């Protein structure tokens, strides 16, 4: 299992629309703007860029059109795996 940092989990929380992986995957809609992440984390654009780079390296998310951070299916699984491991 790929372990996510607390801040990576917080960033992904900003993109999650459902309480479980099945619903999240069925909708295939998990994104947040860079500005959403800045507000959610209370971070600068530079800090958010570093975090989104880390998520990209792990295959969890990518920055797509309109500067949206999109979760991958792998990212959704990793997020919920981390939630389950910490509960």
C-alpha cells in the first residue's frame, strides 16, 4: 500500500464527493482547482504545486484542464485504503 502524508490526504479530501470508493469510482468525478487546494490547506501556490507533484509521482492524481487536480482510480483506492488503515 502506498502511504499518503497527512497533507496529501487533506488535498485528496478536497476532491472527494462520496463516502466510499464504489460510489466515488462510479461517478468518476473527483477534482479540485488549485485555488480550492490553496484554500483547503491554507497554502501558497508554490506549496500546492509541490504537493500536487508528489501526488503525480505516486500515480494518485494529475493536473488536467483548467488547472484541476484529478484523482486517478488508483488514487481513489489509495485514499480509501489509507482511510481504512487509519480507522
